[in-house]
C-alpha cells in the first residue's frame, strides 16, 4: 500500500518539468525529505551553501551582502512553473510568492500614495477645503434673512459693518 | 514734485455676504457713502446682501 503510494509520488515527481525537478533535488522542502530525516540531519550541498537561494545572504566572515543564487526573474519563472504544476508550496519563501505579493499589496496599496491600509489620499487643496467652505456658505445662507432684516432696519446710509 | 491728485471717482467691489466670493464692481464718488445692496448671487442662486469691501492699504 505504502509502496504503491510511493510509486505514485515518484511518477508525479517525474512528470514535473526538468527545471523544477532539478531545483527540488537541490533544495528539497522539509516535507519531501527521505523518511526519518529532518532538515537538520539532511542537507544537500546546495542547502549547506545557501539555506534559501531566493534571498540575499550576508557573508558570515566578511559581512558583505551576496546576491540571491536565483535572480528575481528566475525566481518568478520558477514560482510560476511550480504554481502551474501545483507544487508552489514546496519552494522556499520568495518575494515572488502569492502571499508575499498580497502582503506587499496590502502594505503599499496600488503604489498610488495613500491607497494602502490606514492611509489617506491627500487630494487637491480645494478638495480638502471643500467641506469647510460649503459649511461656511451654508451658515451664511441660514443667517441671510436675519442679516437682510437687520440691514433694512439700520438703513444703507447708517450701515457701518463692512467686510475686509 | 507734487503728488498726483486723487481721482474723484473710485471703483469699489461689492462682496456677497453668502461667503461665495462672488462680487460686483461699481464706480462711485470717492466722497459718497460706502455701497450696499441686495443683488443676485449666481453661486447660491438667490438674491443676497452685497456689501462694499473695505479697500486695502488706505
């Protein structure tokens, strides 16, 4: 039974494109390690070198930053290929993954300033001041009959309160 | 040199009291009373009080 399932898995794995197969052989996900092995006990030479080939690495001795083993373009190509074959979860974490992209979209919005979470679009000055302006106008119109009554009572000759 | 004589008439601006910024301009004698009248304000589409604006720097 287990052997049959195993054969099935091997068949599925062989159906993957060569590029993905090579990558997964070099950087196997913890879930596809040989039975009884953990990521601590089982490491390919590639993984010894770079735990995550998709992220830049700081050299432990010199302290210099090294580029990721796979460029962003190749990461995106690999991720797309893996997604098409339904094995995207087996890749190491990458800035090209769907979750990472979603997180970034939430954080930054549409790259239009102010469309992210908790941000506000600044708008033009007239848009920002529109509400206050309309309120002032409304108050003035509400006071208008009173003002005209007052003005008629005082008379235009004696009126002294002129606007600046 | 003598300063130029002030003109006898001046242009004045009558400002809408509906706070729309709309105004009419009129010419009146400098010595006359400041103007005020009820006129139409197209922004609020009503007849409202217009008062002469105090001139600046005088």
